[in-house]
C-alpha cells in the first residue's frame, strides 16, 4: 500500500467534536469517490502523549495500491472537489505521502 497521511487541527472557532463530525461526515462524503482509494482509516485524537504533540484533532490515512495510484487520485477532479470543500478553513494540517510496511500484526 501507498498512503496519504493527513494530520489536522480544527479551525479556532470550531470545537473538536464539530471538526470530527464534519471530517467523518460531510467531508468524508466528498472524499470517498477518490479514484483508486482502497482504504481510509481515521483517528480522532483524544489526547497528546506529550506537550510538543498537542494541538491536533485527527489523523487520516488514505491508502492506494501504489504511488502512481495515489498521485493519480491527487491529480483528479475528485481531489479538487475535496480540497474545494475544505475551502479557506483556518485549521492547520500536515500532509505526507509514503510507502506502507506492516511491522507487526498481533
């Protein structure tokens, strides 16, 4: 798998619950049609392990078969619609692409 990982923080005027509800609801509906999307895992952050990790609300990992498939999705009209849906929201995010390797399965 090749993943797009997104770590995001809500806009300052939103509550954590509002942001998670929007992300898992309204925004998810716009994101599901991404071409080549194989899996999507979302974590609602409940607490930070340490002070330097504070300030984040959620983590999404969108999985594709390959880097080429992920980049094709990012070049698609569906991705453009998902980005437009976020609009000028004043939250912050970190977006990363990378190859997944399973390290442990218990």
